[in-house]
């Protein structure tokens, strides 16, 4: 449409965007002279702001609307709104170019501040009077529009109007946005907005709404009929509307998915392929224990041995179709000691208790008494031989929980006297004089918020408010390295299940992947809009999950640093993550007291476990994945039936495409038991290799 084109060219010329103007001229075949002539037409004159009659103004407004409409290009069912994309000539889309959005935002004149309340209440009445099937979907607009209209008033220094707008409508917002509204209410002047990160994010990242095509058409028609340009402009510029074809979602379906700082995840965000299968275990022979042989007669021996050999062998022969290639990321070679440990693991597994609704685990609770230093983190080694506590007084304390005491390696002079060929050389290098049940590690200069043992039990990681992650040797009980990459408190750290790699997440909103022998991070995972509060490696070590105070969980690919899943649905900061042992599912716990279950392959929420009344700080699956244990600040450990929770899942393509998830209200059926402590919040859970559940926390005497 030539007239529209001319209007855009005029606009480019007026904004001194000569280069863009020339490219557009060339591609459209319009010459500068045509442009000059067109400027004399009434529509052109109106657009350039020349004095014209009412007719001119209205025709220029019509033209403007058409320019806007032309610039909103519909691609693949989602509307790429005009602040985000702009068509040039032959339909080439240039996405996310800031200069383009700046150009187009110049069209938006600020509306009359006194009418903002009228605009908002007009839309509110329209949505409340619309059909039930559309009302739930369109109600999602209330919160982002409320925030943006309020910020626009504050930004343009209409302070009294902003205050009255806030007071009139803040009570209508959903209860899970209360914390955000509290931050918002403190922003009353333009200057306040400059330093406030949350609000800067809100203005720069698009709030994502998932709406069916029918509901969207209804909204668009209403706003265009009412000439309600102020709201339409905000919808265009600050919201990303992910349109899907099909039935509108119900209030319950929407409530399950919303609540994060930036709305829902775009459907595109969860489309990438994820290799959630497990890596092939190396093959090795499992020798029989003496005690097994004594207890068995001759016929029984091979019977006992065979299933064991098969279970180890079958894992290695059949490659999981969903597993990543074995060499997708370089993993450390197995040392002899690792192989021994694997053999021990398999032997223990032979005696593992099969858990289920009829056979619940025993729970052994380690209570930290007199922990006046303030217990802030706990971890337990995989073989359950040591427990570590991180404390607010900046110390890290390691206890042995078996009769075997903790010993350091002898001094160098003594080591030189030892016969290196002897069979018990590993025993001889230990110094008996240093044996004790507890070792205290000093080095951090702030509370220790995360601790993690390496799988081979040679190292320990700790992260702190001082911005560092420290690697400690459990042979010498000294600090080997301080990793400095975060500039702010580091909230969590965790070793990879294969050792060597570890991840940390902190107040600077990013997670970092490290290797123990590099003093700088190998990957930086950026994308969260608030603190990264917890981190977890996938069992195959190719992916990392991070939970954040922006109320989302993200899954990152270690190979290339890409975010491959974004899970929204929690209504508060996330504090615990656990992968199921088969790698297919993820459980997440947050301050909202809910445990959500996710299918990683399809990128879908598949369950919600309600029961806790306070923040969930600990989640752990049993060794074979039959039971999920959750520990909370409400002083309880709860056990859930994981097998039942994950069976008969509706993960068809339709659900994946539209997000119509139907969560069964079956928390009570899945809850197998609730175990109270007297007054001890649960901060860590761990299943031993034989499926005994260990829990830990510090007694609080309030």
C-alpha cells in the first residue's frame, strides 16, 4: 500500500534514519521525488503534524492505524507485535532490533493521564461481562496492564494520578502478585524507577500471555471499536501474546501455569529436544561377598550372582533411545577407586528395600542441636558416611556419621617413609593423631548457603554470601581453590553426578558451570529475572536445572549454554529441585508450599502435590524412583507415591501444543505419610543406597 509506505518513509526521514529510508526506497521502488509529492497530500500533511482540518487529522489517524496494522506481522500463529518485528519490503522480518522498536514507539503519544482510570475500568467491565469461556483468559491482562499503566504514569511524572490509579485497582489483582505489588507501591517517582531492577525487567522483557485466537479477536475488536489506543499500545509494546488455535483454557488451567515474574513461557521455549535418558554404565564384574557365599548353598550361589550380573550388564547393553551420545560432553575417566565404589554400590543395591505404598522407608533424622551459629546448608555423601553443615558464622563443619573417624593425610616428611608398594598404602598415609568425628573448615567471610560433596568423597564445595565458591580437600581438610566469578552472594552449588564439573547460582541472576581445574567458569547461564536460588544437575550431567526468585525453573544445556525448558506455575521463589532417577521427571518446591512435577521430554506440568504449609527446602526421590520425599519449614517430612503420580500421563501432542493441562486433584491419594518433628525445619533429605531416608535440620526453640 503506497500511502502507508510513504507515511513510514516520512517518519524515517523525520527521525534522521537516512540509511533505513534509502533501503526501503530502493526495495519498494519509490523515489525521493515521489516522497516529496506524497508529503503534499492531505494524509501526508496530517502525518507530518502540519495544521490541517479535522478531516486531515482523522485521515492521518486512519493511516497511522494502518501503519500499525501493517507492522504487526502474523507469523506461525503467534502475533509478533510491532515493537518486536517490522516488515521491510519483501516480507523480510528483522526481529528484536532496538532501533526499530524505538522508531515505532515514537508513534505512541502519551495518553491523557486523567483518563487512565477510565480506560482500565472500561476494559475491566468489558472483560467481566464477556462470556465465561473468554473471561478467564482475558483476565490475565489485568495484572500486566495495571503495572505498565502505573509505571507509565509514574515515568511521565503524573504522581497523584498514579497514586489514585494504584489505590483504586491494586485490590483486583491475583493474590500471588502481592509481593510484586508491594515493590510497585514504593515506586512513586521517576527517580525511583532508575535503580529498581525488578521494574526495569518488567519494562524491558515482554510479559507472556497465552490466549486462544477467539479470545484475542474479541479483545482486539473491543479495543479498536472503543478507540482505546492507550491500552492497545501497551498490549502491542509490552506484552507478547502467544496465540493458539483451539478451545480457550479454563480458570483452573490458567491458574496452574501463571504467577511468574514475566508471565508464562512461550510455547516455543519448550520445543527443543532434550536428551533426558541416562548414560550407559561401564561394564564390570561384581565379585560375590564372602557373607553371601556362606549363607547360600551351592545351587543358590549362581542364582544370587546371575541377576546381579544381568542387572549391571543389561544397563550397558541397551542404549536408552532418549540418552545423549556418550561423548556429547567430556566426562572424567573412572579411576580404580571409582570402580570399587561402583561395585560397592551394586552390592548395596542388591540389599535395597523396594519401597511402595505398602513399604515406606524408615526415616533417620539428624537434628543439629545448639546450632546457635545458624545452620544454612546441609549435604550428605552418596554412601551416607559423612554429613556437612554450612553455617551463618561462615564455618563449614564436616562430621563422620559412621564409626570411622575423619583423618587427615600425614605430613610430607612422614609420607616419604611409607612403602608405596604395600597393599594398605591408603591406610598408612592417614595420620591417626588427627582422627576426630568433626572437622571445622575456616575460609569464608560470610554465611555459607550451599554445600556439596564430590561423588568420590575426596572434595567438598561450599558457597557463601562472600561471592565465592570454595573447593576443600577431604584428605587434608584444607581449602584448595576459591572460585571468584559471582560478585554477589552465591545461594547454591552442586557437583555433577560424575564429579569434575559443578554449578553455582547466585544473586547476580546467573548460574555458572565450572570445572574443578579451571579458575573461570566454562558456561554462564543467563536468563532468569531474579536470584538463582537453587541448582541441580540432571543424572546424565548434560543438563542443569535452576530455580529462581522470579518463580520459574529453567533447564539449561551444558553443551551450548542454551535454555531448553522454562517451567512456570509456582507462586513464590523456588528453593528445591529433584530429578527422578530415570531422568524423565523433575520435582520442584517453593515458598508457596506446593511441589510441582514436570515431564522434561514434553515440557509439561504433570502434577501438583499440596499439603505443606510453608517453604519446601528439600526434595529427594528414592533410589528407584518409587517415592518422592519432601521436607519443609513447616517441620514435616512428607512421602508421596511417585509411581502413581507419573502413571497414565496425558502427554499427547495436543496438550503439548496448547498447554491445556488437566491436573488431577489427587494430592491426598498420593500422600503416603506425614512425619512431624518437634520443632525442626527440614533443610535436607537423602536416601541411602539401601533406601533408608536421612533427614537433617537445626532445632529451633521458638
